C-alpha cells in the first residue's frame, strides 16, 4: 500500500487496468464516498480522481485566536487542514492519500518532509491591537501562531499609526495572514424590506403599507495604502481571492466574518499604472445579516 501526499489543488488519480472497480474513500474510519468506476471502451486504463472528492473535507480557521487575542505567542492547530484519506477497492486497502490545504496552483513550496512557512503577509505592516499571525505546515501538523502583544514579530515588522481596519484572510497556500487597511474605510448599509398591505381608514393615522421586517447587510469600502509590484501581486492572488476573511475594527473593538464582494482582481504594476505605486479598493460585506422589526 502506497501513501501519496499532494496539495489539494493538484489532480491526483488512482489508476487501474481493470474494466470496472467498486471503490470507497474513508476518513477517520468512516466512509465519505462510495462509487463504481468503469473503463472507457478501448481505453488501456481507468483513472479515478481522488482530490476532487476529498477537497470538501479540508478546513482551516483562526476564530479561536481572534476571539482570545493572546498577547504572547500562542499556537492554534488546524487538524483538518491536512488529512489522510484511505482508498479501498472492495474491502482491500489500496492507497492512503494525504492532502493538505493548498490552492496556490504553484509548485514553489515543498510538498512533504519539512516544515514550511505558508504565511506571506502583503507588506508586513501592523497596528497596535491587531493579531499578528503566521501558519506552518509540517509533516504531521498544521498550525498557526498568533500574538496580539505590543511588539513586532511573526513577519510583521513595520508599525502603522492610526489605521482603523485590519483584514485577516486564508491565503492560497492554506496559511493565515493579516493586512492593515492604511487608506480610508467607508461603511454602508443595504436594506431589503418586507411589507404587508391592509385596509385603512383615511380619517385616522392607520398604515396601509406596513414594513414588518427590514434586513440589513452592512458593507465596507476599504482603500489600501501604496503597494509595490510584489505586494500588489500578493494582494491580488492571496487576499482578493480568499474564501475566508475576517474584518477587525480597531477603533470600535470588534471582529466580524466578511466576504469579499469584488468579482475581479487586477494584478497592478508600477509600469502599467503610469509609473505610480498601486492602490486597491476592496469591498467586503458582513457575512451575518442583521434584522430589524
């Protein structure tokens, strides 16, 4: 039986010359998928894609670190960011597939056997009150180290004064990074109203149309500071495409889950910007809808 280790983005196949095969994939002793593969007519072999079945079972979060905001280096493990999937044909164990959370579509980091830093802050800037965070992928564990103490570290070396907002995001390599918003931030509320109509007496103060629920979706328009080409490429690839993001308001003292609502990421360059450094406008929306009745 072989063990295959791979990033979850890379197509990984079980290959057999059998005409058909019944197979299953187990995770932590429980079956997560059963199927039957059939070889195409005239084909020499059959290929069963494994990573696309397994990718929904990888997860990484730093909510615990953000909730506690430790003031000294504190380790938080991500046991679901690297998992072993057991592949069976019938009742026979054939291969173990070890997938780890990496959607970079690059081959620029080692796949196994060493400790790998999978964090890459955009510019290494920090502000008092934020969490500095760095994530490591090791042969047997995935973990993040967080520190909200009043000193630089964990890849954050330049202090910024007076910044209000910070974004925490899962980058394409499966690591967590933080980015200080050094430009302006504009808050907006969008309303969805639900109404009823009723009979009324126009000699009174009765309502005909009543608003009985108002849903409120809060969004923020966040403007970055100046970025060089490498920082711009990092932001476009790792932040704008992230599927898990938190927004911190340093001034009001809260952290909330948000989604980035921008649908495109432009890889700006100094040359293409008319020999000017890059800036970005990032639009995020609070993940949790508020209701007013």
